[in-house]
């Protein structure tokens, strides 16, 4: 008994071959997007020395309690996992002056100027 009732198996074959190409197109489109940053974001170079102690543009600074560091894929990154790395970031300070929100920039994002820098 033949249970496959496809009248045009070549059409199914073409559809199955096209699916990976659609996935690659979506992936390449996702890499072009630049994340939206708050208007008060600043740009700097951050080095985590001994969490929560950091250096921002070569000067001693501190991460706030509850600070969030987002990687290039916009997922949260633990400060201990990036100790010693010099990273180009956008960041926002809290009202007490500590660094609170940090976004590690991709090369494309780092090449763009912030609206406040223009």
C-alpha cells in the first residue's frame, strides 16, 4: 500500500531544498540590525578588573548593584566571565553615578556614532 499521496514529488523536493536558504536569509538579516539604545547612553571602553570594580575609559569605576551587561547577541553576560577584556560598550549610569546598563557593541554598532555624539 502506498501511503504517500504526493502528486508532485518534485515540488516537495524543491520546497525542502529552499528551506535552508530561507533560514540563511533570515540569519543574515538579523546580523545587520542595530539595537536601539537609550538617548542618554554614553560610549566607552570597559575593562572588568574585579567585579563590581571596572575601568571605564582607563578610570576606576564601579558597576551598580543589579547592573545588567548585555552581550553582542543581547543576552545577559556575567561580569566575571569578561574579566580582563577591553570591550567597546554603550552604557548608562544610575542616579548615584554608578554604571548600571551596559551593551557590548558589535563592530557595526561601534562604527556608528551615538545621537548625542553628532
